[in-house]
């Protein structure tokens, strides 16, 4: 069975403002993902710029089929 990570996140932008996500799901390879790797994935995948602090909260790994090919 494929693995996915379910988590909440908070992103602060260096030029002001922020972005939050709750119950966000991402496909992962393997059984776990490091928070730093998860942050890098979110920032790159969402093409975010001027990112300051990022917090990963309530991270859980679940078994669920991958959604991306």
C-alpha cells in the first residue's frame, strides 16, 4: 500500500502575510518524511517565494493510494 503524509502547516512570508493549511495530504516514498524535506517539497511544489519560517504540525503517515502518477 502507498504512503501519504497528512499534516497542518503555517508559512510566514518575509515580506509579510502568511499561509495556512489543515489536513493537507501529500504522496511520499517510503515510510516517513523529515519535516525539513516536507517543507522543501511544499515550497517547491506550490512555487512559493519570499518564504520565511515554516511550521509543520500534526504530521501523521497513513496508508492510502497515491493520487499523483
